């Protein structure tokens, strides 16, 4: 049974990765262990319900959104190798240590609408190398391909940590002593799938190619795809993507015709890029339906993007329908 504390130094050395990168990952993980304690207690800790505040996304914040956000900010500000951080919950980036070599972006508690009804939520993180020169917003606007590391913690029936330092994907499960124990190495996303995840209630708002694709899946073995499909929708991206990583599937949040200026609901920097890197490292695919997700040049910290990611065969099929 390998603990994270045993695994990380070996992995860093094996791939000649900086110890500081491991230290930044550990700061994120330690914050998530604290968040986990609050999530698990729920009402017993008096942390369910609305915080009575809103975030830059125009969303009402849950108490746990604020707690998770503050926990991560405090943990990262305490690490001298963190030059700056950007949170989905914060208007702009937060400068930390001038000589730090890394930037950390995170969605502190994704899927938080599920918290009050005891459905899985997660923390998503992305670690970038800080570019030379003064820190500003542009320092964070790096394509997903340039991430140094990314991952998530899923607060589900088990609390699991999944991350990549771009040399494979590793899965750890939190034990009763509060230690992450490695439980899987290099899961691979199956190339084919019979499972798709989408919020069907938005069908009338999708563009024609996505409507066409989903209708083909719903036609099952009577349609051109020649096989029956199953649908899942948890409304918690971390839970969906973990399922895709473990058993395949295609997760989609398409562009909505109602707002042509808004390419999608999900955030490029805090959701799409970190989770796309994980899936790509595990043999999956990720696009905005047109372009490889990791090639998109970000234009803003809170940029939104359409998302199609998971089993390669389906993602490529969707991409062809959009060309
Ligand atoms: P909808 C959660 O709010 C989130 O950002 C993702 O975790 C999730 O996949 C999606 O939005 C759910 O969106 O429109 O179904 O509530």
C-alpha cells in the first residue's frame, strides 16, 4: 500500500520533475483533506445552505463554496513556491510569493448545487509554471497543453484524489487515518462506449449538429450508430469525468443558442483544461466540439467553453459532425 507521501518523491525523481511542483501539489491536497472533513459533516458542521453571497460567475455561493475557497487560498498563500492563484470564485487572480515558480487555478467545490442533497462534489485544480516577468492575468492564460499538472478530489462514497504530472494518471483513496493511499495507476479511458452524459433538458437550445448526434444515440440500435446507449447526468462534472475515466463515456455541455456570445457554461481554466489533461493522459479525447481543448488559447480567466470529452471514438465522431 503506497501512500501519496511515498509515491510523490519517487515519481518526481523518476521523471526528473522539480520537488517544488510536488510541494505545490501537496498544498492543494492538504487543503482538500480539510475540505473533505467539512463536506463529510454537512449539517453537523452547520455548513450547508446558502452563504448569502454571489461570485463573479453570478452564482449564489453555498457556505461550503466559501469555506473550500478560503481553505485553498490560505493553503496556497502559505507555500513559497506559489507565485499566484486564481479561483473560479474570485474576480481576479491573487498574487502570492514574488519568487514562486508556479500558478494554481482551481474550482474549489464543483457541483456545489448538489451539496445540500448529499450528491458527490469535487475540487478541481490546475498547476501552471509561472512565466518570466511580472505576474499579471496574462501569466495565467496558458493553453491547457502547457499545464505542469492537474487533477481533482472527488468527495463521493470514497474521497479520491486523481492527478497527473503529465507522466500518467494516478488514483489515491483517502483512508480512515486521513492518508491518501494509491489504489490505481494509469487508468485508461476505453476507446468506445455506450454511455453518454448531457443535460437533455437543454436540447432545444443546442445547435443542429449536437441535436443530430444526441438523436442518433437515442435511436440506439435502430439508428446509424447501430448500438444502444445509456445516459447519465449527475450535474457534478468531477463525478461524471471520474466515471468516464474509470469506465468510459462521453461527457458534453454544448453551446447554447440563446447566448451566441457565451460559447458554453463550463469554465476553460478551472474545469475543462484540468480535466481534459487527465483524460488525454489516460488515452481519452477532449474538445470544444471543434478544436482540441488543450490547444485553445485562453483569452480570459473566467472564459467559458463548450465541452465534449471522454472516449475517443465518440469525441471524434462529434467533432466530424461539427465540421
Ligand atoms: P446543469 C456544476 O454547476 C457544473 O459546473 C458542473 O459540475 C456540472 O456538470 C454542470 O455545471 C451541471 O449543469 O445545467 O445540469 O445544472
